[in-house]
C-alpha cells in the first residue's frame, strides 16, 4: 500500500489501482461516459479530469486511467479541474448536441444546453462496446476504424465483423447513448443489422438466446449444446 493525498485527505491506495477508484470510494461525484469497472480504462471522454501534481507541477489528468503513485497529490475540486471537465463536456455537446446522454452530462457540468427536444442516439466513440466485445465476450466483433494512411475512413467509427458476432447483445447493454440497437422479432434477434436465429427452450418453447451464442459457449466451456438449450426460468 502507498499513500496519496486526495483533496487534502491522506488516502491509502493499492499500487496499480486508478485514481478514479479512490475518488469514487470517497463518494466524490466525478462524471464518466467511457468508463466501466469491469473494463480496461480508456480515457476517451475526458470527463473525469482532475489535477495531479507531477514532478512538482500541477497537471490535468484523466482519473480513470491514471495509476496512483507514492506521494501523489490530487485535486478534484480545483478551478482548473472543474474547468477541464466542463470543457470536455462542451466539446462532446458541440459534436453531439442532440444526444440525450451527452446533453444531460453537459448540463450537469454547467454547459449551456439548447432547450429544444433532442432524442438522438449517436455513437460517441466511448469504446465501451469494443472493449466489452473483446475483453468480456472474447470475440472481438467490434473495433475502432480511425483515419490514417491507407485508410478510406472520413470519420472515426466502429467497425462490425458480422462473421465474428454471436448476437449476445452485450454491446447494446453497455452503450450509454442507445446507439447500439437490439430488436427481437419472433424467433430472431437483430443487432448491427444482422439477424440471429434464436434457440427455443426445450422445456417452455420460448426463444431465449441466439443459437450462435450457445454454440460459442459450448465450444468455450465444453458443455454440450443439449444442456444449454434450457432457459434460465426453466432450469
């Protein structure tokens, strides 16, 4: 364990842990859009900006992906930290003014938000879906496509590999804006414009999971498909 100073308080911290975990432990409200406790830190939205003293100099840093260090001093409530979070929210709002999740965050951080109704569900490139697909599900059906030499991409976007997707819906679950849509129609689930045939429970006959997902689970765990074709309600 090491000791850091957080808003004037001495705090014991585990080496390798992030600033955000200790800030949240003290019930300090720090906004995030791209962070999830079960996923690797990303630092894309920059809404969790704080001031950190590095080599005797105060600098802005994102709390979600900044590891603690012995003797580190952190300020979450300084004018500069508050201004940094407001600027990050302003930039997000400028780019996605009609997206409800962005508007709510911006307004909470003091950004002047237009009064017109806005219910867009744009992708804000938070990376939650790509990290969930890769780190939790393990199929990597989603990835970032960015601009660069030899890349025919006008704007950064999320690329979808239909051959790798198993239709589990984890990306739709973590998406903070509702951009990732998952729809059920009869015995099919549609996600990322791909239709997945749903397996029916061998007890109640209700469609409950994509067949591709059950096949993936069977291959990963060695559990026979016959044992997976019962819904949670009937087990």
